[in-house]
């Protein structure tokens, strides 16, 4: 079934709702695929939880500015983000919001630029950006050319670009099998990359007006969601520590450096600005959670703190 394409705040809210539903539907598959950067089997849970906060927040803000809506939703998601994948998904929304702020509707050109901005924002938040992950999918989206055979800025051009974007991002997900050694050994795609494709497929459906468009996620799950080998995966021992802190930029930079020395997968990213500095979301993998918590305590008070074992629950 088709409907008229659109890109106002109503369609953007519908997109976030649909993305959340899609991630919930695929949570078990994404958890099973989760072996990079650590095999802790929580990508589906982290992404669905994080996008749930974004979708909920999107219904709390009024007005016609799609950028303001995306920024508000992204900040709400970032405050409650779970895991590497959740952090990057929330950062994607905030970067998109900044890129299109002041617009009452989205065009193909704006979305192209917004996804490239998201790719840059997410890469800058990571100590060691790696291809073959969500970053590769965002880059693929940002590199899709705007169709020249449609009226500039039209809904027709938007719908065509969304189709082309999903095609390119589907290939980017398939390419992850050969980009990260552990995925090559298993013959599976990256869980975060596939999760981002779930989000972008929902974008195509809700803004492009094609509710019955072929589902690339289902095809990938059929062929690339089960490992070739039944050998148990080596699991990392340690803990994921996350929290939200109010810090000056210098303190945040120094905390990030300290966490880099203490652990891995560090993300220290600004959520919003206030009178005394910024609110930051902090993420790190460490062998001893007290190490990270003490470093955070030295810089200020942390809230929304979670400590999660990196060893996946047996299934």
C-alpha cells in the first residue's frame, strides 16, 4: 500500500515510532549477532530501549520544526542511551537535528547532508572508529546522490532518494561480513549496522510513503543472521559503565583521556548545553567498574549510572 510521501514533524514522529517497533521485533536477532566490539548479546535490547526514549520524547514537543524535534528526541535518547549502539543511534538523531534545524519539512538534499553530519558526529565520539559498523551505514546514506530527474526539493525526489539510500545501506550492511574478522569467521553481518538499517528502512516507509516496500532486513536475516560454525564465541570479561554528568568541556576531555587509559570503547559525548557547562553521556568498558566510577566521581556527580556485565547471558 502506498500513500503520499511527506516529511513534516508528523511523519518524523511516525518514523521514530516505527523504528522503535522494528527494533523491538528484531531485538533477539540483533542480540544473537552481537559479537563486535564485544560478544555481550545486547545490541537489540540497547537499540530498542534507546529508540523508545526518542520516540516517546518526540510526542512531547510541539511545533513544526523537524530539526528541533529530532534534536529534542535525540537528546532525550542520549540521556538514557544504552550501550555503544544506543549511544551512536542517539548521536545520529542529535546530529540530524542540528543539520536540519529551522526546517518545517525534510528534502532529499537535507537528509543526505544530515546523515553525513551524523557520520562525522559518531566518528568523533569514538576513540577508534572502525569500518564495518553503524558508521559504514551512515556513510553509505550520506554518499547517496540526490536524483536529478525529479523536481528539486520535491516529495518525488525525496521518495526516490530514500529508495536509493536503503539500497546503498543494505549493501553496506552486507559488506560488514568481510570487514571485521570475527564476522568473516561467522559469516554474519554486524549487529549495529543491521540495527541502523532497521531504523533507516522505517524512515523510507514513513517518509517515502511505501508501506509495502521490500524489507531488506528480512532478507539479510534469512541469509546472514546465523553463524556458519556452532563453536561457542569467546566472550569478553568485564563491565560496561554508563552515566550522565554535568561537566565543563575541559573536564570532559580529561575524563575521556583517563577512561581511554583505564578501559575500551570510550564515548564521552555532549547531550546539551547549560549555564555551567554541558551535560555529557559517558560510556566505557572496563575490567573493574570501580575504576571507571572513581574516575567519574573525581570529576563530578554522575546520574543514570548503570553497570552491566559484558558476559552475555547464556541462551
